[in-house]
């Protein structure tokens, strides 16, 4: 069993429009844009990062905006919903704010004893805000959302599966423990992990597979302390039979990737070096940062990438 994973590092999704995505996460949800860079493999497409003040692991959502992408089709074999932690008593504020900004399918629910406000973006991506009592993380408060309501980071993520047997085996191997079952929902927790340490599995044996597009989660990333622990995790996964990539330098963390039996792309990302290595913390996310291999194309990329405000 692996014991080096702390919980979630970040979640990366696909979207149609960079400006709309930036507006949603900064002006509506109140997160900080901590990095404006490009897709390593397709540099004419942004890679946008949103999180807390410094982009701490477990607070970050990232996006690839593909202007001509079709909307994804929801189903099984995907990460279905990302749940953010918010303070107790803040959901009424958020309900009014989401309605005022035309978010869809807003509904108040209870899940595993947590009050949740669920909603769907224009891309069709599922989110929820959950009132969590003992989350001591400090949310970003300089985008018009006060401390009393500010999102503090990722609390949980859920996956929809036709058959959850292989995923349960994998999560147990990765250090997650099953703690509760409610109907077709099963909750797993890294007991000694971070505040972003929960995964919920929804079993839907008769639901068709999803089709990736705008509104789909591209991959879900798990946090490890450093490159040494990442190599330990990689060896354990390879020894278990998973096809794991070599370690890849993503500038702000080091990554390895593998697909689960259900086809979901998992990433293991290091907490080092972080987003401050090429920008002062006061200036995070303000200027276009390019991977070294694409720096020679800066003039061209600055012309083709659409302008997005903070």
C-alpha cells in the first residue's frame, strides 16, 4: 500500500472560452488566478490556474480552454463533481451570487451530513460548495468575496463508475480508506491527509460512458511532498501493473500520469517547487509565463492568445 499521498493536488478540466472561465473563477467564485501559462503540448491554448493566495496544493483548479471544443457528454467513467469548502452559514450568500451570475441547476442538498449547494457551469461541469466546520485554510479575499464566505479550497471530488470494484482496490492501494456508504455513494478518505482528502464514488451500473469535451475533467491530480516520495509512488504503481509515465517537469510541480481501469487519468504531482518560482507572490497570475521550450514563440503566442483580464 502507498502511504505518501496527502489528498488532492489539483483538478484540471476543459472549457470552451478562456475569458468566461477566468470571469467565473475570479469574479464569481472569488478565487485567485495564480498562473497564466500555456498547454505544454499545444501552446496556442492557455493553461489557467486558480486557487488561494499562493496556489497551495488542494486549492487549485486548472483549465485548458479550447475555443472549438464540443461540450462533453456526462456519464460514467469520469470525475463528475468537484466540491469546494466554504464557511458554515455561507450557502445563502452563494445561492444569491450564483443565481445573479446565471449558473445552472442550483440546488441545496445534504451529502454525508454536509450542507451542499450544487451547480453546473455553462460548459456543463458539476460543482458544489459544502459548509465545512473545521477547515482552517484561508481563502482568497481580494476578488470581492469576504472571509465569511470565501472558498478555502477543494474539499472532495466524486467519480461516477459503472463498476466500482477496480477503483476501490486502487484507492485502497493509494492509502484511501472507506469510511461511509449511503445508497450508491461510497466515501473514501486519506485519514492523515490534507483538507482535500475525500473521494466519493457513485456506482451507476446502467449509465452509459461519458464522452470528453468542454465541462469534462481532463485529469485529477494527487499530492505528494516531493520528488523522492513521487518516485516511491511511481515504483509501487509500476510494480502493481500500472503503465505510469516517466516523471515530467511541469515547471510548478513534477508529474507522473496513469489511467485507471475505467479510463480516468490520474496524476501524482509534487508540492514543490510551487507557483512563486517565476513570479513574486504579489504578482501571481498577472503576466503570461511560458515553458522554456516555447519562450522563443512569445511574440506569436501573445498575438494569437485572446486577452483576458484579471
